[in-house]
């Protein structure tokens, strides 16, 4: 049966796929978060945007969403797949380690923000029950927007994830609480207890079945070598887990998160994550388009002052409360500001609670519509708030690094410029062999984090004019360049050599060509990463094949010397190496 080109599905699919194909690359080129792009597309193609002109301009039918409610199931699927992907990055061990943050920091943040917002709404004239319902609704933040920005690792990501995870878990008690405080609602508490018991039992059954069945299921799918079957099995697990938790009265996102964690415990989680990533991104884009379609420019313009005041008040209260709680919990000032601003706006779960509160009669339909617009605006500015928080965090970390310089022992010490993973390992080895060092790094957050872990590190940007004069190189036993900028490392090597003829300069190089440039610039030694990784791989293979360790080490040493000779010969083709240059293979004892 042929489908009509006038089908709403055709035009909706054209808009969604066009948005995914145009918005994401365009905003990536402009280095702008595509979240804003999808929301703007929703505003433009929704019934309050270009959709209103379809009767006058029929061709707009193909570039607008004619049935906004038709794509809402896809938006819900996007949230489910997002939580599933988050679960794939977790494990039961990691959740157990995070339990204090989830049920401590997360519970405190939700309770404090909900109660304080409720009090503010009550003082503004709202009824007591409406203030309480709205307060906890607005206290919820956007998992769909915050986690892709913050991630789930690092000091910012871990704290944001802990609070968001608790909010997602608390969604069901909040919804039942609304039914309990609703006019004529008396069985809310008993229904909540019954749901929690059934939900707990359902989660327990899913855990047992998942541990037993999932490894066998994915092993069978892997044996077929069929990507389609593997993808189908992955989506089947997510949907079944979501249906099970929904049937038990819990949120489907709980089932999706649980499915991801269970698959993360198997050997196939990386394959599943790679296969489901495109679906997650597209479905999340659909969700954001629906958020944009809920924004009516005319309605916003008519009440812009009230909406602006509401958005500012909600963001300010949530940011202030979250920052205070994070500081009490021991977070650095910059981390607290970054996380607080990212979590300041309401999110997609707010829309769920607002709809339920309106249906239960806790708040009026007009009030629900107003706060839904506030939520949509808040979600739109979430990426901007995250950027502002990151800038403020960097400024705070930079001031901390400059105001509280690291204490350095008097006397000779090695100078490590660039303190990433390579610089930290060099510092550890110097300490192990009793050599003092001072590290410098241009990333203020990295400086603060490294100093908390006991490293002797200061903030310093060697790219700035006059930086070398401030390095106090006169009493440096050696300078180790570990930064990841090849041009800057060559430039700094040349400048150091011009001022200090006898200084030992050891530089990290990307490849032999970069190492040759460093030798020409005056480096004592340049260590190509590609060469060293190949030598280490060769050593491991030879030892695993049963070759004695002594001959292996000798052969690796000889090969390193041969490669160094070739690199230095490359450097000498343009200019002979200076007399001060010392080769490691000549200096090492025989």
C-alpha cells in the first residue's frame, strides 16, 4: 500500500532528520552546544512558529511539525536511551563507592532546594500545597542536558551525577507525594509504600535475571556475527527493563539505568555502547525539539517580565543552595560554582511533575503552563550556564593557584613544564629517587587538583612574554618539557638553550620528526612517544615469547640507540648539533 506524501510522518521525519543533519554539524563548527540548536529548531518549526503560517503557505507543511504530540513518544525514548548509556558507564562497585554522594549530597540538594523554593513561592502568594509541589518540581534538574556536558567522571561530573541520580530515583516518591497532598487525596502514602515494595521486588528480580541471562544472550548474539541481531538484543533489554519498572509503578528511566548497569558488567558493554550511541543522540534531539515547540514567542513576549523574574529567581536559589552544600561537603570553590550553575535550571523531570501536579489539582492549569515555559527557558540556557560556571571555576582556580604558591625546597631542583599524565609520572619518578622538582602548568584547575594530591606545582603559562625570566631556571638541575603543544615545546627549547648553554633539557616529542626539530632547537634529549611505545610493545612480546629478560633489555637498548642516532642525523642535515648535546646511550654505563 503506497503512503501519501501528505502523511504527517513524512514531514515530521524530514524536519527531525534535517535538524540532526544540519544543526549538529553547523553548531559543532561554531563550537556551540547543539542542544541550543535543537531547541531553536523546535521553536521555529512548532505550531507557535512557522506552523502557524501553513494555511497561507502550504509548502511549509513539509518543514514544520504538524502533530507535536506524535513525536513525544520518541522524546521519551531519547531520555530512556540516555539513562541506558549512563548505566553503561557505571558498575555496581562504582555505585557502591558513590553511595554517600548519592544519598547524602543528592538528598540534601533536593530537599534544601525544594523546601527553599517552596517557601519563596508561598511568600509570593501561592497556596501551601501548590508551593510545596512547585518547589520540588523546580528543584529537579535536567539529566538529559547536564550529564552530556559534565560527564560522570572527575570532580564536577561525579557530583553532578550523584545529585541527578538521586533526583531520578526520587521522582516516583515525589509523584505519589503530590497525590497525597492533592485535594481529596488520602491514599497517597499507602500507595507509595505499596509501589516501593513492588518496585524493590521488581528491581531484585531484574538483577538476578540480568546476571544470569544477559551474558548468555549477548554471547549468542555475538556468535552470529550479525550487528543487527546484537543491536536488537540491546534495545530489547532496555525496553523490557523499562516496561518492567513502569509496570511496577516506578519510572521507566530506572529500568533503563538498571539495564545499562547490568550490561556494563558483561564483556559486551563497549559494543553495545557503540551501537546504541546514534539512536541515543537522535532521540535526544527529538526530545529537545519538543521542548522548543513548547515555547511560544508571543506568549513569552506578553509576559516577559514575570518569566524573566521567575527564571532568575529559580536559577539563583538553586545555584546558591547547591554551591553552599558542595562547599560544606569539601568541594573546591571553582568546582562548587561550576556544578551549581549547571544544576541551577529545572529539567525534563520538572515537566513530568508539573503535568502530574496539574492533573491532581495541586496547581491550576494556568500556573502549570507558566512554569512549563519557565522550565523550557531554563533548559534552553543550561548550556550557557555551564559555560559561565566553567569560566568562573577557572578564574577561581587561577586565583587560588596564584595566591597560594606551592612551597619549594631551596637548592637545585628539576623544572617540569606541563603537568598532565606524563608530567605527573616524571614527578613521581623524581620523588622516588630523591630529586626535588617544581612543576608548572597553565591549567589552573589542574594545578589546584594536583596540589591537593601532594604534588609541588604552580600556575604558570610559558607562552606569555617574559615567562622564561620568571621560571628561576638558574638553579634548575634540568628542565623537562612534557606539554602537548609541539610548536610551543620547540620554541621554548630554543629560548632556553639561547640563555642557558649548559642546561639539561629533556623534551617529550610526538614522533621522530618532532624529535629532530627539538634536537635542532637545542634539546639534550628528545623522547618520541611513538618510538618508546613501540619499544615497550616489542619488549613485552619478546618476554611473553620466552626470551630471557637480559638479552631483551640489551636489544631494546641497542635499538633505542640506533633510532636516536637516526633522529639526530635527521637533525644534523640542516645544522650540526651543538657541542653541549650529550647522548644518553653514550652516558649510560656499559
